[in-house]
C-alpha cells in the first residue's frame, strides 16, 4: 500500500487525532495546557519513528510577565534521519486564541464532526496542520516508505502573541538542521505561500487635562483630541492606498492601517469629568517591498505632524510589537517540488500566494536563510465562532506532505 492510499483509508484516524489536540485548550494568552500538548506531540512524533524531545524554554528567557512565569513554555523538536544529504523542516504552532460566543456544537473545545467538517477552536489555525503532518509521517512508517530527505519537525508556542518563545526561540537556540522549511499555514488549496506581510503595532496616548464637566473650558478633552487625530489618519490611509505590490500571481496588495483595535480612557474617568487621557492602537501592515524601520518612521512622522495641526494636542507613541515581512520569488526548485505534489494530489494549477497576515515563515527565511514555503489544510472562520476544517482537505494535505517527502531530495 502506498502512503497516499494509506491516508485515504485512515481519514478517521486523522480526525480522531485532531479531536484529541483540540480537546487540550492551549489558549494563549496565558498559555494553558502547553505541558500536556507538547508531551502528547512528542509521543506522536516518536510513534511515527522520529527522535523527539520537548525543549523547555528557560524561565529567564520568559522575562517578567507573570503569565509566562506561571505557564511554562515548551517547544517540541523531532528528527528522522533518512540518510539523505538534505533536510526538510516542518513547523506549526500549537497555541490557539481564546474562544467566546455561541458555538454550533456547544463547547469549542469539544470538537464535533458534521457534514465533512471538524468544528472546534484550533481546527483551522492550526492543529489541523499538525494532525495532517503526523498522519503523513505515520503513513510513511506504516507502509515502509523511506523519505528521500531527512525530516525535521518543530511544534512551537506563542505564535498567537509574538512567537518570541516559540519559533523565534527555536531558530536561535535549537540545533536545527533545516535546508528547506514548510510552515504549515500561509497557503492552502492551490495557493502555495511564498511570503507574507509584516506588521508594526503602535499605541498612541493622547494627553489632556482633567476639569469639572460643568466647566469643560478649563480642561483639555483627550477624547476630542483623539477623535481629531483618528480623523486625520484618513489622509494617511489614502497615501498608503497609492502604494502597491504585485504578487507573482498578479494580485495587487496595498499597505493598510487598522485603528483602535484597542482603545481606552485614562484611569479616573467619570461622566462629569473632562477626560485627561485616551489611547488607541494602530495596526500597520507592511508590504513585502517595504521595511519595518521605514514604515514605523513614516507613521510616527505623520502622527507627530497631525498632532501639531490640532490645537493643544499632545501625544506620545509607543511600540507594542513588530514582525517583518517575508517574500521570496517562486523560482526556487523547492517551490516547484511542492507545486508538483499539490498538482499530483489535488489536480489543477498551483499558484504562488503572499498572505496579508503574518506567520512564522520569516523566522526560517530570515534567521536560518533557507527556502521557506507556507502550506496547510486551512479551514474556515479562523479566530471566530464555529472555526472548522474540512476532513477531505485535511487528508489531501497529509497526502501532499507525504508526496513531497517521497519525491523531493533537495
């Protein structure tokens, strides 16, 4: 039996494994159940024939955040030595975002199967990818099929925050042997990820002066100043819309900003008090043709100039986080190899894709400097109520991974 036929006959095992993973609510923040899921993942890799181990992140690396001290971070690393000259690395994160709202089947952490879909938090982002890879590795072992390249796997923490103690830690501190990497998201179906946008997150604080609500002329209303500043940012959106990046597939991407994902008043607010302070966030998406320093510098300059045009508007701007863009033209033989695997399993014509979001591809592409692609089963309603992954697509993705490992030698 071939690995692809094995996977077709064991789709129920794939679904069952995904359900086991989803039942562990690895919610981040704060980073729950990390110990339990990494122990399970290490066992699964070992059962598939890999040398596997959990790598605890040292407490000193976690920094002062209480949730990191109280919820230890672990990453999992596995290796299968096929005696080959080159190694393909597969990466996925196991953490998930919090789940709220009313789900179709009750609890988001009690996954249900209906109409060819597996429902539950993390099915699409991205425990479905983990299940697909693990079943692909099982298929190789069960059928006695030797991969043409060595196989390295990392399952990492904290992608849903900043990846600092996950993929960021792995590429800097683990003894990786990767010559090529597949981050198991950022592409799906016929779309193969060859890059993603970057991001700069800023927090803007507007400083006013408190006064009694009956004499507002004695204060400086921080909310009114903030509103004027937010309106001024409409001109910045127009400026960004003129900038464009055409992907290899012909899609046109523009940089964007999202204002006010987080906004707040200063402490001490009261209905009859002039607000003394207000703050809001800016999410600036950075194109593959841009750089983080230039994007941040330009945005800060615009904010400073806009504030000067608003009477008595004083602001401070702080950086929350950043993640670099990532792009490599799909001319490398590794892209051709994955495209051939997609074509053999799914048919049709694979196309290069650049994600408007960001993921962990840049750690492997920039830090390790290896050809890196994004591909996974994907799904529907990422980060939303009724997140789900299609059983058929999970199986196809496992078949694509198995096909790549048995046809690509590097």
